[in-house]
């Protein structure tokens, strides 16, 4: 039986130069293995910092009242330590989808695992859409503008 949940694979790199190349989709020789795996899975990395920045820009353009995570996200991208962290963090989209079937996520995660052992990826994570197993968005009362 298929899982009722969808999944997502994320990874972090330690090297800021590698992160910038991944972010810009620059296929340098040191990243060839990563980009080969991603191509086989029809996966594209999305930098978390860029995703946060796009969310804030959309909220500011369309009205922040319709964007419940605006204040938290804005504070995150304005914090230099968090910016440094999220510039090295990537979410993998498969076939332009942010979440996908467990089988796809499992296969992608398995193929990326050697890059953790090899040192390119410092952290590899798989998340599901089950709210009971994932951190929930910050409460509005805890947001700081």
C-alpha cells in the first residue's frame, strides 16, 4: 500500500564555495557526482535561503497578512548567522515538485549517501508531510517583526 505521506530530501554542505556553485548550478568537476545523481532522479536543488527570500519578496509584494510565516522568515534572512547556514542548505525538487512519493525520496537518499561518506554533503535528511513527525511553523505570538 502506498504511503499517505509525501516526502522531501534535503542536504547541507559545509563548504561555502561548493554551496555557491550548487546554488548557481555551476557544474564544477568536484560536483559532477552530485549533479549526475540529481539528473538521474530529475531533481533540482533549491537553496533554502533563496526560497526564504522569495517567500518574503512575494509577501511584501502581495501583502504580508496572507503570509503567516512572513515575520519569522524575514527575521531569519536578516540574521547573518542564519543566512550563512541557509545558504549551505538545499531542498531537492523532483520533477518540479517540492514533495514526492516515498519510493522516490528513498532512492534519491540512497544514491546521495556516498556523498556524505565522501565529505561533500555534511547532512542528508528526509522529511515527510506528517505533521506529527515534523516541526510545526512558529506560532504568531512568538514571531518578532
